[in-house]
């Protein structure tokens, strides 16, 4: 039964991909860990279900074929869609200054807004709702085709969900098989399925602190830091780490920049926030405490981010 459900989840996601940005054979085999012949079978099944729609292909650079689901046998006018997206981007641009968080959210959804041929909403649209439901009901959740990084083969996990973190971008949950609590990035989830199996391993749950930068540590081990940043760094912070905005205030008189902001809040460690600080070193200063500053220097000397 589990394999049947996994097949359904794969097909739902594949229908969406074929109906929006398309997918190549190489992308299919990498994403699902399946043979190219399986891709042919899946395409034939989808084409049969969605008659009179048909699956077409368009040759890209490198002679790779990208497959699309079309309502006609003519290739979709991708150039026209790009023009429409460029026009929408033009209208969204002023919002980038006024409300960077909303701008980023709308920008990410633009692909779905612009595509008037969508047959199904993207499955990830329901991820947060499904996770919140299982947390409320204290039931387990099944993750399909999760990738820890781009080089890993996709894996399935049966989890006991504990909480959503980092502005609903990560799930903190117990891996039932391993008996370990870990963070799972929703962007790396292929699909998920709520179950009716009650959570029963609460004695293995670990109390963790999750910071706004996607890092975690044992509760009570977090450290309070502060740093000043330019308006450019502030906008990037809001776009990438929405939860961090609650710890930021605009300074009346800047010490380093014309328009200056201060982050002052708890973090789980130097690693995650360190990536942000070191990546924008020209736009950040007044880093405190001195112990945290020394940890940053240590990371640079160890070439962790280089």
C-alpha cells in the first residue's frame, strides 16, 4: 500500500511539473531515483488520463528534451509567458522597497499566478496545512523523496511532527526509525502524507531552541548577539529569514551607514547566522559580543565558508 501511495504522490507532482516549467529525463531520474523507462511509462499514463491534452517536448541546449503537458499539439509559447512574468516583475518592483517580505512571497508564487493552464495546484501549497493538522491531531506524517542535499538519493521518512520552525520553512520532527529528532527543510520534500497513526514516542523528543536562521541547539544553550547592518543587508535579511525581522529595529542615527538597522536577539550558534554576516561583511558591523566575533574569525580561518 505504501508503494501505491508513493506512486500517486509522484504522479501528482509530475503532472504539476509537466504543466508548468516542464521536466527533463535527467531531472526525473535524479529527483525520484527511478529509471528513464519509468519516466516514459509515467508520461504515457498521464497523457492517457488527460486526453485530449498531450505531452510535448522542446529541445534545450545540450540536446536535452524538456517535456510539457499541453492542451494542444503545439508547443506552449514559453517566450510569451516569460514576457508576462517580466511585466509582473515590473509591477512588483516598487513593493520590494515597501514590503520586502510580501514582495518575496509574491515573487515565488509568480510562476503559479502567471500559468493559466494549471490543472492542479502545486502539492507544496498544502504542506504547511497538512503538517499543522498532524501536529494538532498528534499523528505521524510520511515524507516521500526527501533529499538531504543534491547528491543524495531521495529517501522516505515516517515522522512524528513536533513543530514548524523558521517561518514554516522547516519541520522539526522525530525520525521514527532512527529515534532521533531532526530538522527537515520543506523545500527538499518531494511530497508528504498525513497518517492516522498516533504519535507514541514522545519520550524521545528533545527540547530544542530554533533560531530565525534555521539553526538549532539544546534549549538553554542559545546565545544573544547583536550587529548593525545597512539597509541593503536588512532587505536581504527580511527576504531570506522572515522570522529574524522581529529582532530588528531601525536606528535613529546610524554609526556606520546612512540608513542603519540593528539585529539583537538569540541564535543557536555561529554557523547559520555566520553565513549571513560573512556573506555581507561590507554591510555589517558592530558585532557583539566579542566572543561571538572571535567565533566568526575562527570560521574564516578554518575556511568553512570559503
